[in-house]
C-alpha cells in the first residue's frame, strides 16, 4: 500500500453507522469527502464507505477521499497530485 505524504492520516470505514444514517444521507451532508459519482453510486449500492483523510503539510489543512473500498481510495489518491 502506498499512502500519501502526511503528518497525520486517518482511515475510516462505515462512519455512517455511528449516526444511524444511510450512506447516501451521510455523503449528502459531509462536504469534506471527495468522491466520484461512480464511486458514490457503488458505496450506496454496497451500503459501505471507506474514507482516507490526511494532513499533508500542517495540522490545519487536509484532504479526504471516499470510496467503496480501501483499495479504491488509495487508487484515487495515488492517481493525482494533492499539494
């Protein structure tokens, strides 16, 4: 696994369960998650969402990618420059 350069990195799986939400309602209200329409649709179909949030340079600014699998999140992260 190749993780992005970071000061801190957090991996979350199915955070929507902690507030008794569907994946769809969770994604609708959480604006920090970057996710493609295709990945969003797959998350809803599966009823699962993985998130990777990382702080690349400072403890203030961060990126957050969501997807239907941990592997897909890493694929999205490693396909582009984030800084």
